[in-house]
């Protein structure tokens, strides 16, 4: 399996740390960011195959800012958004982005927690 490079973005540091550990154990190359600014810096300096980002990251910008930057820097990257509000998330996306972005409900917290990782 080729070394797939992930950018994982979420303001919940514990969740980011645990998910990155799980992904690394599965052989993925994971870079993490806990802010939009940090994510944008990574995107501008490294190529990625996959973006997994929270839609609502506090501070300047949001998950869609990260998606847009990734689309410009790495147009072939797979993009997935995490959100506690998936229906609202899709409704707020520009129509062009809806075709390219998968939105996953934040129930991932529950599944990761069940594994004793949170």
C-alpha cells in the first residue's frame, strides 16, 4: 500500500491525537492541525492525499476555508468534513463544493470513545 498522506484538522486536540495515532498504526502518514491557520500552513508547504477536517474550527476561517485551500493546492485530494450538524453543513457549502466533499457526522467521537481511546 502506498504511503497515503492525511491532513487531520480539528480544534479538539485529544481527538486529533487519538485519531492520528490510530491512523498511523494503520500505516498512514498523518499531519495534524488544531487551527485553520495551522492547517493552511501545512497545505501551503506539503502535498496531501486526504483532508479530514472539522467543519467548525474556532478562530479565523472554518473547515470550508481549509477545503478551499486544499482544493487549490492539492486538487486531487479526497476531502472529508466532520460535523455535528451534517445537514446544515451541506446546505452552507457552495454547490461546486458539495460534489467534492463528504460530510461525516461527529458520531465518530462516540465510536472512538467506545474503543477507550478518548
